[in-house]
């Protein structure tokens, strides 16, 4: 049958006549119709596949965001906002014309002329990317970006791109251009936790969006390409360059005149002081880690009332910056500062030289050897064991378990008082005294005051071969400043909702009395001497009752000054992140200069008094000398003494009784702790600390 039909030939009709041939136009029409039908079928199938799991567009006006956390200082001033911050939608009609024009100029010039996607822009971007061999230009319109932000994930794949095109066309059909642009400006992310132009304007410039200048509008429009890369806070030069690009684009499309552009370039854009104070962000980072432990994962917006004082924080920032700039040539690269009041409230915190360069918080998370700043714990254990500031001790060679400490001066001064040994940071005396009263007693004293890091019991522990944080040191020294009470440093006073519902309140301290008298009286006497006539003289402030201790580790890798007055303490550390030595920078140099610069600015703003004596002194007990008289006796033994003809060194091998120094009172060793910390491996057997 098929053979018979084929025999008729292709060009004959039913009557056996020849079939007429189609004309060229007819053939084009025929094949065009065929292609159109198949194209329609393909389009239907294509759309069915990619539109099958399109998101629900009924959520257009719903906002899915993480709760925000607003941090306030102790007086209610804004420190920072973490998480998502959104403001009420801004009315497009209330904005100056150049504000939306800035975004159209830089993001989508043909916004008012395309149906949701721009074939010309897409072709131009494709050509540029092919030429560069990588993605250097995007072809997405504002409508496509809105579709992605509202409904889609940021995944880069073909399916997501097609869905973006479909949703962009849908948006164009449903809304006017003005409505689309309004939705875009009120939803787009501007960095720093700000969504929408109103939040961004408030966050970056402390003003509403309807008061933005031309330059500020250009800067915000420039942010959208990469909010972190073009942040005016951490990348000010790059942000300014990007803003200039936006201004030039605005001139090219006629949104502003060349004169307006020149005026905008000439007028500096000033970022909010709150955001510019980036050192406070170290403090916020510290609190951010604690909030989940206090209240769980946030499910609603919260306000955190903190202990920080932004005025004192600014004083600390200036003091740190000035000395880092001054001593850069000496290798001082990083610094940390923690200031506490007498109840342990953190009033200022500096975690590094620049938060923008490094978010690592050296005030809290760094552990560095403390050097002679550790010695107050040695001498606290000593006075609790019976020593007094007048106890005679001997600066002479000593070897403990094969380790021989050395003094900074390289000399030995012979007999001196304990107060002189503290003031001049004499290493041999500290090592000997620690060994005599028991390094386990020293460790317990440090623990009792607030040191939480591991404490090894090797001989060099007495000279600061213990790695601690500035926060720990400030916490421990606070007991000397507040009358002997143990404190736990804290930064959160209260957590509440924006409506006022209280979620958490910090309770009273339970530290109790950590230092009793006369031990506290003696320690404050001797630590005053460090400042009045010892290694910390450069930290003295006229008219102020100041005490403290310097610390410098071997090879000048770390330098410390921890000082205090009545009810206020600050710990300062300087050094390098790579643990390389500085150029002979001691605790009495850069750290003491930072401390003094900060305290000179801060103390007039605080109601501080003289260092308190603490608990009542024992009944009938009379101090051997008034504090002032005793401190007048504290002199530099190396400056006045004749060269000391040292006797044979005292050698302590741990076998048998300890040899006593001349006229030294009995100091029985305390019982070891039930679970002493594991000894640390010493970095250097001849480590020098002062």
C-alpha cells in the first residue's frame, strides 16, 4: 500500500495532476509557523519546569529578618546595632529627586525603558565578561535585583536566573516603575546591618533619608555593589572613590549638573560618630558572645544596656592611638586596654590598634606573658605569710631548680626592704620569696583575685611566666583598688525588649572579701611605691593617689602597666601579634604612657577617691610607718648603692629545707592545693622579667 502511494510521486494531486510548488514567501511563512508552534511548546514546557517551584509572591510585603540587638552605653547613648535593622518604609515623594536618581544612574540606567530585564545591558555585560575571561560586569536590572531580594536565594545557577527573569516580568506587570523603585530602596541591604535607605541613612549619617545630600546619596548608592568592600567606615578611601563614580554617572544621565557634582566632591561626607568609634566594637563582640548564654537565641529585637562609658572609651582610643603613632619606630604595633570600676563594670575596652584591620580582641582573647605585672600576687602571698614592707631581703644571685633569674640592670644590690624590692621590680627577691612562701600559695592568691588562665608552678612563674589577658589582670588588680573585694568583670547591666520588658538583669557580685588586712594595707603601700619612686614613675599623676605595677617580658615581647586609684583600675598591654620583640620597650614606657594619658583624661570625669584601706585593721595594730614616710624611703638602690660584692649564690634544689635570708621572718609554706594546675613548659630557662 505504501509502495502504491509512493508510486504516485510527490508532485501529483488526487486527479493525477502535478502539485503546485510553494513560493519562497509561502515556504518562509510555513516554516515560520512551524517554528512558532514549536517555540510556543518549548516556552510552555520551559516555563512549566522553571516556574513549578517559584516562591509564593503573597509574601511580598512580609519581612523575614533576624532580630536586632541594640547596644547602649551606661548613659543610654548608642554604641552599635547588630543583626538586622529596618526602619519604616520611606515615602518616595519625600526624597529629593537626586536620591533615587543616584541608584538608577549606577545600577540600571535603562530602568524606565525596559520590561523588567534589559537585553541590551545583558548583551553588554556578556561581551565584557567574555573579553575579560571572568565576571566583571552584571546585567541585572533593579527589578531583577528586587525579585532576587524578595523571593529568591543568592545561588548562582541557571534555574535561579530564569526564575529571576520570570519574577521580574511579573513585578513589572503588577507594579508601576515608581512602586518597584520604592520597594527596592526600602528593602536593599546597605551593610552594617541596615536594610532599606532609611535605616542606612540613620546608621551611617544619623539623619533621615529625606535629608540626604547629593554626596551622601552617591555614597549609599555606591555601597550596593559590595557593602563591606565599599564601607565608609572601614574602607573610607575606596568608598569615596566609588561615590565619585556614582556622581559622574549622575552627571552623564542628567540627574545632577556638573556644578552639583563638584560641590558634592568638595564637601566631605561625615560618617556617624557611633560607627566611626570602631574600637567600641571589640567590646560589642565580647558581649555578643555572652548574650546567647544569658537569654538563649534571640527571637525578638533586644536592647542591651551596657556598662561602657563612650566618653571614657573615646579617651582610651585617643591615648592608645597617640602612643602607637609615637612609638611605631620602636616596634609597638598592637595595644589593648581594659578599664574597670570598683564593682567590675567595664568602662572602656580597646582590643587592638584597628578594628577595621583586625577583629581579634587582644583585651579578652589574647594570652600573653605578664612579666613583673604578676609580682603583686607573689608579694600578696608573702605578706599573708608574715612579710611586711619593711622586711629585710637580699638582692643576690639565686638558683632554683637549675634556673637562675637575672635582674634588668644585670647587677645585685644586696640588702634592701621588701618595699624597695617591689618598687624596683627586683627579680631575684621575687623568685626567692615565691619559692619560700610556696608557688602554690602564689597561684591560689592569683586565683582568688580573678586570674582564670592556667597557672604553672615552675620557678619562673614568680616572674610572670604565666599567660594572661588584660581583662584578667584588670579584674585581679581591682581588688587592690576597691578595698579587697573580688570582682568578676562584666559589661551587661540589663537586657530588655524595645517596649521595656526586662529579660535579664545583672545581679550583685558574689566575690566576697579576697584580701584582708593588714595584707591589703601593705600591698597598697608597696604598689604606691612603684609609682612614686619605682619602675612606674612615668605613670604618676599629680594630686592623685596612684598605685600599680609594670611588667616587661624576655626580649621585650610584651610590656604591661596595670595601675589603679580608688575604685578604678586599668590594664594596658603593648606588643606584636607575631610575638616578635619590640625595641627595648618596657612596661614603664609605652604602656605607662597610654595608662597615664587615659587616666589624666578620665579621672576628672569620675568620682574617684583615694585608694581605700579596706576592712578594719586588726584591733590594736599600728602601721610601722605612715604611708607617706615609708614611700619616702623607697629609693633606687642601683642609683645609690656601691657595687655589691655578691656572696656565693643561694642554690635551691628542692631537696631539704630552704635557706633563710638575713633577718627574714619565718614564712611557712602553705599546704598545696588539692588539684594544682599542670606546670607549663618554660619558654626560656633564663627568662628575664622586670
